[in-house]
C-alpha cells in the first residue's frame, strides 16, 4: 500500500486594511492569506502572542463551501490585545507555517 504525502502548500500574507500605509502588519490592521497547493479543504490558523501569552487565535477555511467566508479576514487585535506589537504565526493545516511580526 502506498501512502500519499500530504501537500504542504504555501501561504502568503496579504494586507486587507493597512491603516498606516506601511505595507506591513500593524496592530488593528486586517489581513488575509493567499494559499497555493493547500489541498481540497485548506484551513489556516493564526496565533499571536505577546510576551509568550496568547492574545489572538483565529481560524478559517479557504475553500468555496466554507460557511464563514468573513473569517478569512483576520483583524489584528482582540479583547486582551488592546495595542502594541505581537509575534504571530499562520499555519496551513498539515503544511506550511508563516511567522510574522505585528508592530504597534
């Protein structure tokens, strides 16, 4: 029996709302991802931390039938993350990871 290796795919961050026009993610900006070769039902999880504490976790399916299409857009803030920089990583289920820094 042969086993198929899961596709690792690629993940690219794309700015949706760049409030200060810097071209890089800042607190309060909105982002999404472009996915290539992510499989039939790709999911992306975004986790942001400040000083090792989780301040944001978001996930969304990036396929046409996914019920919550708006979840593909991640707002870089939360009830516990009220400002300042954070370290984030986006992970494509079963594949690629994309670490990025969010500035204040």
